[in-house]
C-alpha cells in the first residue's frame, strides 16, 4: 500500500498485533461500514489489513506485524465506531 499519508514505508516501525484482535477490530469496522458507509478509514487500508488477517488465519499465525501508523488508525477508527464521534 503506497499511501502518501504514511510517508516512506521503509522508515515505519512495525507493531505486532494478535490475529484475533485484528479480526475483532476489522469485523467491528466492517459491520459499521455496512450501516454507515461514511465511516472514515484511509482508502485501501481496511482491505489490506483484511487480507493480511485472512492470510494469517489461513497460515495459523497467532500475530501479524503492521506499520504503527496503520495500527493507530485502525484503533482510532475502532474507538470512533465504538464510542461515536469524538468531541475535543
């Protein structure tokens, strides 16, 4: 995924996330996107993480590594989906 938002891919630190946690987060976002298509996540990021999760499940991997900004955006989207829009 070559999104300019994340800059140079080689400079990104990776974070490990359990496959089950990734699955739960993505399933939650997916359900919300079905009801509210305007749910905000970088285009292509959801699909990439979904495919990564599916591959990890097929290979029986207990965890996967993803760039920290991607994981942060996923967590932020999950929090927004779970708790409604954030108000600062």
